């Protein structure tokens, strides 16, 4: 069932992103009077489609069908991409039949360079616009929830944070000289603005300010693995072991432990207090929904009661609200930060500072993440789509043959040197780029399967 759900959300996600991207190319081409022969969602064999010449049809179009400037809108067999076939342009189809004829007014090649550059970049622009629109809508509708706390409430044992010397009770003042107000500021500075770089965390400890240097190689790719939790994280029951003391008093998953012997506990202090009372009776108080429950329990000789815990933040929260106009610059700011992080991430992967296998995901990884985001709710799923849309934009704008950036490079060369790259050279570069992309996709797919 999870497999089918992952496939479903993968198709939805890729379908939305491809449609938006290709619609950008299509709309820009039509704006300048350029014909688009095909608008396809998916790659490969034509499953079904519609055009004004022969209406709706199944399967491949007959070879003698003349569209006379109309577009065939189609859905193809493999939902891993899409394309717009623009008249008079050498693209991934490597169709060069038009080169034997004089340029026509409706062809891409007959248009001025600035119009061609707009057509080529319109897909990337639409991906960025989609991300801005999603962020804008979510910020306006939901506002922003931030946590006004910078005190460390818990440091995981043997985590990168603990090995760096950070301790429970430390108050984080700044990261690389930039002061912090919210817990989100800390994550942003470590994993976005200074991603892949050495950092220095300034902390307040015992009344004095101390620097804590951390090497980039010591910072894991996943923020959850760094090992820090803010003050205000409470212990919530994950699993209850059968036959253990916790089961005997009726604890169940998602109960929130409040106190031991009347002393309030945190995610960090609960295991310590239980262990200190090994084989001794304690009074445990917990909350289940709106109910407060209490029971006496005797921990084992090892100082355990048979539960696993996960943290839930119960500290102070600031809920920022925005008007529609206020939400727009906030969305631009978020997109800019995310874009900077993506560019930095791509660079760190390219220079080998960040693991390729852990940082790059293909269709399997995207399907898993899409399904997980959808399970977390509409906001999470829309955020995932917007982040993936930005990723698609930055990958497509790279100056590599077969990508939008490669086409832009060809046109830029023509604009600078006032002569067109020979068709044979374009075709050779396109073929090389296409096969390299296929090889790259194969490696990424292998990486996805290896990490299952």
C-alpha cells in the first residue's frame, strides 16, 4: 500500500512541476508567435492526446497527420518528465529536417536572440514563480511559527554537538558572528547560510561567553542528527515494551510524561531521574489528551520502565501573522534563502565536500519524500513541491547540453560572436549531453536503490 501511495504522490508531484515548467516554455513561445508542435507530459510512447486536427485520439499519431501549426497535447508513457517541441529548434529530439528549408516566421530560429532567450529561460522562471506562489500562500494562510528560545535543552550522547563541546544549559548567542533570537535561526545559520563551512558557535556558559568551533566535516547532512534540542522539549512515549513496568501502569504511545515524584521533567532529565531510582518506587504523572494521570511504578534494576521516548517542544511559541501584502516579501526572503542553500549544496557536492550518495536523490527518493510529506499534511506536501520546483529550476539552468542552460549557452554564443554554432556541432553536443544525463540518472537511480 505504501508503494502505491508513493507512486501516486510521485506522479502528482512530477506532473505539477513538469506542467509548470513546460507551460513556461510553451506560453513564451506562443507569445512571440512561435509554433509548438507538441506539449507532452511524460516521455516516450504517446498514450493519448488532443489536437484541433483530429481531436482526441489514443496511441501514436499517424505519420501523415499535418497539424498545420496546431499543438498536439499529449500524455506519454513514462511519468519522469515532459517536453515542448518548439518549431525550428534543435532539441533533445534531434529533429533536423527543418534545416533543409528556409527559416519560417513561426520558427524559433527566425526570432531575435532576446526572444529566444526568454523562451529558453521561461521554464526555469515558472518553477521559481511556483515556489514563490506556494510560499506566499502558506505564509499568508498559516503565518509563521517560531520558537523564541536559544538555550540548549538536550545534547544527544556521542552526537556531533556533544563531541564539539556543547552542553545542556548553554545559551547560543551567535553562529559565525550572526546573533540568534529563535531556534530556527540556529538551524538556518548552520544548514543554510554556512552550509559546508566551518562554524563558530558563541555560547553563554557560567556567566561567560565562549566560542565553540566546529569543522564542516563534523556537521552531518541531516539537522536532526546534529544532536541538539531546545529547552522546552518534553518526553513523549514512543513505544511501550510488553511485560515491563510501564505497561503495568497503563502507559501508551503519545502519552506526555510530566513529573517524577512531583518534580517536573524534561526530555533530558526523565531518563536520569528514573535511573537514579532503580528498584525504588516512584510516582509518575503523565498527560493523555486533556486528562492528567498518575501511578506508582518501580523501575527495573537497570533503571528502566520499558519505554522509548521522542521529544516534543512545549516551550514558548511566537505565531507571526501576515497580511497578503506583508506575506509577499516574506515569501521572497524564504525563496532567496532556500535558493542560496540549494546553490551552496550543489557547489559542496561538486567540490566533494558533501557526500554525493547522501545528498542527491532520484525518482525513488522523491517518491518516498513526496509520500512522507503528503502524510504530514497539505502544508508539508506543498512545501515539498515548492522546494523541488526550486531544485528543478537550478538544475535546468546549469550550462550543460540538453538542459535549458545549455540552450541558453548556445544562444549567448551567437549573440556574443554574431554567428551561429554549426548544426552538426549542436547535435553532437546535444547527443553527448543527453547520454551523459542518462548515465547520471542511472547512477542516481542506483544510489536510490542502494539506500533503501
